């Protein structure tokens, strides 16, 4: 018994047909999506009053065509989207002294907005985005496959960006050693998030930026991010039951998507960081089912870091500070160096019973405060139990391990109907741990304690 994945040359492609093109698939569709979001406050809110309403609709069409000819599997397609966006926002200060304690750089103009004379914003814009792609999966030889393609994106909203993304990949199988080596090169474009994009891009909101009083820029357009990634990897068959896979990648990203909080409100809006760099190693060992047992073990080593300043959005708080730190290396919250995951599963096929034991080890996410920040600054604000889970010297949440158990059984009700019952026990040891600490987006997130769950699934054939 052997294990194969689609990365093996020819493993994921169609069987070669007769001479001449043969159609595999063609599709097209229209899509419509509407999102309505609101934030409601009251006059007792402190230190600020903030209300918001947003409406975003998407109308689009998608089409694709796939066919093969000889050694080639060719796919081409398009996507067109139109997205009208409406935003309204009201802001007023209810306790100026309390707000100045947290936002000492609040501009003089912003301090004048009260419940009697609030700041009000309302705007409506419509954007368009179109994409076209072409790719060819080539079975060049029985052991060599090539993937060649390109994608063109055209984005028209508050800024205009046209972007061409080449996609290149190759995989070669060495039959003698049952080894597959592979590499790829990809470019991507990611458009800005629409949430509060009009607010952060408006001229009227720039009076909130303390950079204005210092004569620095108060705003810059939020532009699409541009990412380039290079991958190198291999896959090795180990006997009849084990498969080892490893992949190393290096990624460069310009105009990294970020978010910024609007003072002490629940409003967040998009921004962009100048650039970031990341690299990682991903490994996985799979065990095929033998005597009822199967499983996997994976390990990931990852490092990501960014470079100031903030290059897009409304410059508030840390965004203003970053303007004077151009080129300085800064922390990224997603920087978790080591992750290990495993699962061991036993299936008793005659009785349709299974039990699985799994676990995950995380070395801890980075915390984004400055290196000179100490534990004492958070004492009184957080319980000791939470502060004990932060390594303030290293600037990371402390490592943690979570173990889980699942078991289940399938009951045959008829030839065409079955019932699957499953019971799960998560965080077996009831380990207390943090996921994030003082995250800009998610705040301080605590891991789930020991929990129990179950489900019943009816399968119809």
C-alpha cells in the first residue's frame, strides 16, 4: 500500500484522451451579495458616543472553461464584480478628560465634537473589479509536470490598480527513490478591505489625525497589496505506509493589509504597512491505515516581520508614530515561530467505530507592544493569571499544548441511510492559555477551557 498526493506528477491530471481537444468543464454564473452592518450607541456611552451604519452590495459574473489536448490541461476564466458601498458615521465625546488620558494627542478640532455638535460622515461610492486568467497543466513526461499561467486584475475604486500575476510551477518524480521534488513562483494582488474604507479615506476625517498639527501627512490612499512567493519542497515515500512532505517558502509583501482602531470606539478601518517579509518551513508525516491505525504529525517553523511606516489609511495613534520610524523593523502579531500538530486514529471497520487522539502545540504569538514595555504597566488592568501567560522580555505569549479526544460510531439504518454519532472532548487537561495579548484586532483572547460536544449526522445515499 502506498500514499500519493496530487503533487506527484500526473496524479491530479485527467487521463489523456484521443487526439484533438476534449472539453472537460465550462461554467458561468451571476452572483449577488449584500452586507448590512451597524453600530448602535447611547448617550451614556463613555468616553465617546459612536454610531455607524454600512451597506455593501456585490454584483458579479464568473465564467470558466476547461479542456485538454494531448499533454495539456488548459483552463481559462474571468470574474467581474461591481460593489456599491454606503457608509455613515456619527462621533461625539462624552468624557473629554477620560478620553485625553488614553488619547493625549487628540487634536483640538476633534475635542470640539459633543453630543450637541457631533461629527457626522456620510458617503456613497461604487467600485469595479475585473479579472482574467489562463493556466496550463502540462504532463511534459511521465515524471515531469509543469504549471504555467497568468492572471490579470484591474481594480477601480478610490485608487486604480492594474496587476499582472505570473504563476509558475514544476514537479519531478524520481521513480527509483519514490521522491518528488517541486518548486513554484507566484505573484498575488489583494484588494483593500471595504470596512470603513470611505471614512478613513475622506477629507473630513483627517481633522482627527494629530499628524496635521505636526505638519506631517494625515492620510494616504489604501492601495492593494502586492505579494511575491517562492516555494521549494519535496515529497518522499517511506516504505508502504509512510509519506513525508516538506516545503520551504519565502514571501515578500508590499502594502501589507493592516487595521487601525478609531480611538475608543468599536470602529476599525483598513490601513497598509510599508512592507513585510516572511519565511517558513512546513513538514508533515502521514501514516496510511495499517491494522486500523492511521494518523499524521506536522511541524511548522514560521517567522514574519514588517517595516514601518504605515503607508495608507487615516494616520492615528501608532500610525502617526510609525511615520518617524521609516525603515524600522517592527513586530507582526502573526509571528508564531513553532507549531506542532498530531493525530492518531483507530478505525474498527467491521463495527464502524473510531477513536482519535489529537493535540496541538503553539509556541505563542508575538505581542505588538514596544520592547521596553514591562509587566508592571499592565498590573491592576489584568489578573495575575493572564499576565503569567505573557513573556514580556521575549515579547511573546507563552507556549501551550492542547490535547483532544474524539470517538464515534456509524449505525446502518438501511441500505441507503446511516446515522453517525460523535462525541468530542477538547482541551483534555483543562489547560489555561492565551491566544493573543492586547491584540489590535482581537484584544486579549483566552483559550477555551475543557469542553464537551457531540453531534448526530444522518447520511443519505
